[in-house]
DNA sequence: ATGTCACAGTCCCTGTGA
C-alpha cells in the first residue's frame, strides 16, 4: 500500500500537476492539504475517473483538506467537533487503515494569537490520536508547519525566534509521538537532511533552503513493514509547482 | 533574507496569507 501526503497550495491552481502526479505514481491513498476550494468545486468526478474515492473538508479561499483513496473511504470525520471555522483536519478509514490529513496552523509569529491557536490545535490532535482504535493501523500525515529537529531546517540560525522550530511546537509533536506513533521519515532516515518545502522566494529551491515540515506519523507496526519512504523532489520543478513536495511511504500491507 | 505565488475584491492593482 502506497500512501502519500502533499500540500498542493490550491487544488484549483494545481489540478493539472496533481492529476499528472496521481497517474504517474498511483498511490493508494493521497492526503492533500490547502485545497483552497469549497466542496462544490472539488473535482470528485475527475478523481473517480482516475479510480479514486474522495472526501473533502473544504472552506473556500483558505485551508481545505482531503483524502483520496483507491482502497475505500469510510467513517469520515471533519475537524475536532469544536466548530473550528478553519478546515484543517479530515479523517477516514481506507483499506483498514485509519488515516488523517492535517493542515496545522502556520502560527505566523511567536507573539501572534495564531501561534496560540497552533499549539492548541496540536494538543487537540494529540488527544484525538490518543483516543484511536489501537487495533487498527494509523497514518497521521500532512503539513505540520513544524520542523521537528534542527537537521530538518536548512539554517536554524535564520529561524531564531521564529515559528516552525520553537521548542513548544516541537514538544507538541513529541506529545503526539508519545501516544505511540513514529515520524516515519526521521525514523528510517535519521542522519539525512530531507526537505519537503522550499519558499517560492529567493531562489530557495535551487539554493536548497528548505524545511522538513510535511510528516507522516504511523504506528510502530506499520513502520516495521515500511518498504520505502521518500520525498518526490521532481514535483517542486516544472510549470507552476506547489512550494511543497509529496512525501511517500510504501507499506507491505 | 525576502528575488513568489494564490486568492478576493474590484478589475487589471492592492491587501492578505503563506
């Protein structure tokens, strides 16, 4: 079973890249963030033609998360059930695996109310996954807007006093892991610098000024049967790329 | 560190968010 997560930065603007990527890579499950569409605009019919069932938690102008699946899609939940107006979480059961697509708030700055919202959001996610059905495999993936370790940041000195690397955010990720999940990329490639996002500005991609902020958290049994995990850097090249690349994992399921 | 991109509103530019 091949599972991927990708912040597409507008499915409207990126559809031709997403469609091309789905055909070329044929993941069983794709977790999408930042669709920036409402449900009426989401391409359910086009996805069905490609063999995917889909569930979308859309908002319109901002945010928006989705799950695409070739292996069934049931028991869909949207958000934390707290009437959050921002569409940042969707969960479903696909092929016997519980999956979540997460778009964690950016935070903006350490003294911004949005940063408080970010930490609260991560704490709510921890509580949600802590209450999971532990008889089922789980994949919690998405754009976490946190680089878990200094190695996940091209230059930690540039990020002094900024979001994405602060200790409370990293601690919030460790609290999620403490429910019994592993950061799959880090777990299998602990000594490699692997980035998933590069700013559009400054020629950041060509300078490799990136961050690893797109993550897949999985249960240890799923990690044990992981045959590969990698990022698709090619997706950051070419016409109208997203600023994020897909993170892919293959499981012997 | 700010060489970009996407969106909405009102329209061919500006403010906002990332």
